[in-house]
C-alpha cells in the first residue's frame, strides 16, 4: 500500500486531497492507539485508562486505509461519498457540543473534516468529476 512520489505526482488534485486526509486519519489513529493520554491532554480532555480510546485509534487507522486506497486508485465515487461524510461531521459534533456531550475543542477536528471535504469537492468540481 506504499505510495511512491511518482504516483503522488500523477494523482488528480481530488485524489491528493483524499490521500492527505487518509494520512491525517492514520496519524490521529496511531496517536490514539499508542499514546492516547497525550492526545487527550493536548485537546484538554480528561485522561483515561479505558480501552475505548485505543479502539477509536484502531478504527481511525482502519478507515484511513480506505481513503489511501481510494486515492491511490483514483476512485471518484468514493471521493464523493467522503465529501458528504466529512462535511456532515461538523453538524454532529456541533450537536454533541450543544448538548454538552463533547468538549468544544473537538469542533477543531470537525473543522478539519469539513475543510478537507470542501477541498475534495472543489478539486472534483474543477476536474469535472463532481
């Protein structure tokens, strides 16, 4: 699944945006799996020794594989789905914050999801593949 520089240079802009998001998910997932309390401390959430945070990391890393493979194989149908999903996350997170189920700092991650989705959407629009 390793992507070489030559492959990246030949990718469409929309594929590159999905690849970047996949790498981002890999990094966040790995952090949650390996050093979860560092991550929680940085975002101002109470540390935990429960396994759920590490499971979240594994799920993010597993999800990242789909993004990276879709980017590597230039799968616009998957790109479209990711745009819809990534742009919707901010609404769910906002609701959770409003209901005081989540710390407001988590909206930062929802903003990354949203902006990544917009980046992919605009790239696909420009490429004529939306």
